[in-house]
């Protein structure tokens, strides 16, 4: 080989071969066996695994007042949007907004009645 940079040839024909040998030389310098398979160690198995219980199926509210309040909370915004967007009447929009607010207030005011007596709600997420 000459000292002329124009006649320089890479030491290996394949770039992959060059990088493989380069990596092997680094591994030997660090005292690692280059022929040993390099697989990460398996993750440790946790001792206790939390499996959440199945949630109960959703059910309809038990009484007519709660059902009417949910209906008002859901249908009220739709009435307001339809009333204002399509220009039917501001009266329909006002009824929709009023129904939403009243339904929300009724649901919040009655929420304690739907918790069964003696049911333990726990401490939440305990780490």
C-alpha cells in the first residue's frame, strides 16, 4: 500500500464485516467474549401481581327522578345546540341549558342516597 491518499482502499470489502470486527475488538478490550450470545437477562417475576376484580355491569338508575336527571343532562346540551345552530328558537336553547343545569344539580344533590349503607369505599389506591 502506498502513502498516497488517492490510492487508499478500505481494509474490508464489506462495511458490515468492518463493524463486526471493530465491535469484536472493543469487546476483547473490555474482557468480554465476542462469541458469547448477547441476550438481555429475563425480567424478574413480580412476587404479587394485582388482578383487578371484574366491574359490575352498568345498570339504569333505580328511580324515575334519577333517570329524568340523567336524561336532562344528556339531552339538554343537544337541545341547546339544535336550538341555536339551526335557529329554531332561543327558547328551545334556553330550555336545554336550564335542563342541563337542573339535571346536574339533582344528580349531585341525590348522590349520597345511591351509596349502599355499610359499603366500604376503601382508601383509594394504596401503594
